[in-house]
C-alpha cells in the first residue's frame, strides 16, 4: 500500500474529494490487503457495496484513516464484536466507525489546542495592555469623539500595542 502511487497522492484527501475511479482502486487495494490478513477472498459485489458505504457514510474522513481501518480491523486491533470476523460490508462499516471516532477525537483535540494557542497569543495581558486601551476608548467616548456606531472603528489590539510601545496616543491616529 505504501508503494502505491495513487495512495501516496490521495492519502490525506477526504474520501469525498477523491475521484470515483481512484477511490475504487484504493478501496480495492485496502480490501486486498485485508483479505490477505484475514485469509479470505473478496468478490466484486462486496467491493461495490463497501465503496458505496464508504462514500455515503465516511466521506468526511481522510483516505489514510480508511486504510487504517482496513489494516487495524483485519489484524484484530480494533475492539472485537461477536459475529464480525468476515470481510463483509457490515464488518468494514464497523471498522470505519471505530476509526472515524478516532479521527473525530483527533480533530477535536487539534481544534482545542488551536483555540487555546489563539487565546494565549491574542490575550497576552502582560505584554499588551488591553485594559488601558479600553479606558482610552471610553475616554474618547465621554469626550464625544466616539459614538456607539463608531466604537468598532478603533481597533483595540492596535491601540493596546501602541500603548505598550509608549507611542503618542491621539484620536485621529486610530480612528479609521
């Protein structure tokens, strides 16, 4: 599988973005690998039905996760369910369900990590005095230079960064 050129090209693409003929080639490849691992044969009807369910239910996961489901499942590395020992669409669908949950957990973890890093960068209150910038905007509001409609025309982060750099702060410099 690792030597297959089409797999190398499409491994990180979502199933729904892979052209049909290439997806058929890849799933055939995965089925062949699983059949060897399980000591069985695959027929065209099983292949067609498996492709159908993968496209229908798992278009949102990368091809590499589909490959992983076939390999892990056929080697018995996924949680075992009684009656799911044959290389048939029902078993493959179960394997894909397990691996898609793994994918969803990984994506949720990545989103959380990205969210946390964005918050840290955006809100480093020790380096950027957002409080002083808010006070400055409130003062301009009290002076009548800024009204409710124009409040967002002064970028808070830019004002806070200028205060941190000890620049001269004037209304005209920040009002856009």
